[in-house]
C-alpha cells in the first residue's frame, strides 16, 4: 500500500513527460514522408508533433466543453515538446535520434510513457467525475481519449501531412494501447464510483505494471499481437456472434467484389474444330478476292 501510494504521488514532469514526448515524436518520424515534410514545411511538422504530444488533452477538453488549446498555456510542457521535436528531426548527424531509438534506451522510454498514459486515464476519469458525478459514460469517454487521444486523432493528423487514409481509422482497427485504454478507463470508472473495491493508488500501480510489461515485450519483439486476443476470441463469438459466410459482405459490395462471387464468370466458349477453322479461312480469302 505504501509503495502504491508513493508511486501514485510520483511527479511525471519533467522526467516522464520527456520520455512521453520522445516516444510520441519518434512514432511521428516513423511515418512515411514525415522527414521530407519537416524539410519542406517545418511548421506543419511541428503541428503534427504537438498533436502527437497533446492530442489527448485536446480531445478531452472538446468532450468536456473546455478550451481545446487550454493545455498549451503550460509553457514549460510546450517548450519541452518543441525541443524534443527539433532534436529528433534536426539534430546534426541524427545523433539524438540514434540515441533514443537504440532499443535498450527506447524500451526505458516506452515504459516511462506507459506511466504517463495510466496517469492521464486516471486524471481524465477523476476530472469527469467531478463535473458529471453520475455520468459513467462521460467518465469512460474522457478517460479513453486521455489515454489514446493521439491514435483517435490520427486521421486529422494525417490531413496535416497531406495524407488521407480512412481505412486506418483507429476505432475500426483498434491497436493495443487504444484497447487497453478503453478497458483501463472502465476499471477506473468502476473504482471512482465505488463499484470496484480497490484504492485508486493500487489500481494505478497494478495497471501501470500491466501496461509496462505488455508494451515493453511488444516493442522488444516487434510484435503487433494483442494480449487481449485470446480472451476476445472466446467472449466475442458468444456475445456478438461469429462472422457468417452465408451472407454477402458490405465490404465486398462497396468494392464490387460481391458481384463476382454471387455471379460467377461465364464458361469460356468451346474450342473450334479444324474444319470450322479451315472454312473460316476460305471465307476470308474469298471476301478479300472480291
């Protein structure tokens, strides 16, 4: 209990926030065309970096009816994120990028980022509970966007980079951090409404440990498999049914593939015999002579 309380009271600025900014901007640099964009339009690159760093705060403020640029009043955080962006994209000989992307160092930053993520989920649920005391869904929505707001804003961030990929919608194809944030915000909402008999400090500690172990393992092994997949494969068919193959899929209808399945192509015409080929040749010669 004392360990959990001390961990929950640990300040995240500036050390953990720096790690959060480093990993967020690293993911931006991994995007195709991000380096070229930083040379052609540094301001657009900086805006994208700020969305990666503060997108969750912007979405949460929009949901709660507050100023979406309110978090930018914290000058120290904005300056720190800007310094990280500049060093990752414009440091001579890419020295800073090579250091922070070195796998052992990167794993440390990934673990520190998950500490910030869980704190943001807990803070979002607590803030929404203060404004809407009985609004369970408001608490869950606020905590969710606080934990995965950057991913949920990915399509808007792509527009700033001149890319439009609607098929990469995070709600349609949830990544592990987005799913984990959703499940985590349910737990924090139950705890905040006294339906989960555990202290907030203990929940922060145990959920942070879970996120650190999963993300560090996935990053070290370059794996994209979700740890929730085995449980989801068991529960989802029972609750929501399995995918049926007896009905045409709307996806195929939109892409014109269902018509090919429901109406098979006609069989090829039978091959002509040798006599028919010779008769056709004689007719063509007679027509040419006429």
